[in-house]
C-alpha cells in the first residue's frame, strides 16, 4: 500500500490515549513508507497524526473544504494540501488518493467518512480495505451495532467483514495485508436471482 486515508477527529478527545495513538499511527505509517491522506486540519487528532508523520519523514496529503479551511485551521506544513469546494469533493479525493482506509476515534464527521467508505465497498465502487483502530474500546459499541445490523437482516455477514478491526495500527496493517475483497451487493443480488 502506497497511501492510506486516515479518518479521525479535529478534537483531541478527553482521554490522552487518543492523542498518543494518533501520534503512534503517524509515526508507524511514516516508518513503513505509507503516505497519509487525511482531512487537512492541524487541530486535534488530525494535527497530531500529521505532525508525527511529518516529523518522521512521512508523506502527508491534506484535503480540506474551503469552508473548513479556517475553522479547522488548515495544516500548511503538509507535503500537499488540497483545498476543495465541499465535503463530497473531499471524500472523493481522499478515496481516489488512498489504497485503503483507517479510522481512529472521532465524531459524526469521522463516522460519515467511515460509513461512506464501507458503503462504497459494499456497492463495488472500490475494493480497498476499510478498518478501524479500536483504541481503549472506543469502537466496541459500533462493532456491536454492526453485528446487530447483521442479526436484524440489514447487513450481509460478508459485508460486515468489510470492516476490519484491530486494537493497534500494526495488527490492522497485518489484516490489511491479507484482505480479500468480497463481492459487491450488486453481484450478490444477481447471484441470488
């Protein structure tokens, strides 16, 4: 993998473990020669991730909508910083530039990015791995919710498996290395007919 999109918060969160993990992910990806594509901000977990990767000599590509450039205080120290018109363009560009998706703790925006990546994989728009680093059990409830979708018949087990979970970036990268895309929902429906 040449680059990974990393979704995370523009806030540091309350527990300092989140900041530590963002820095660790930045350093780890840089050490492995994997570039980072992220939301382009210099605050919160986003900024910590970018700063750590840059300090370790890594490539960091920021993609930030014009309206958020000042609100998120764009990180002008990135290897590349792309200013786009809106969130749709941001997510599309991040998807185009990345070979996979890593999600760290975050809020609604982070969830929006994760679920778009997952839904696009389910629809067959891409076959890139989608994962999350479950820091200190932050995503335990999300994992249970996804399992509930399967139990209720709203998510196929094969597509539930599109969300690769690990408690460290190292374990997540190992799982990405063995990732095999599942057929899209379109192909599964055709096969069912």
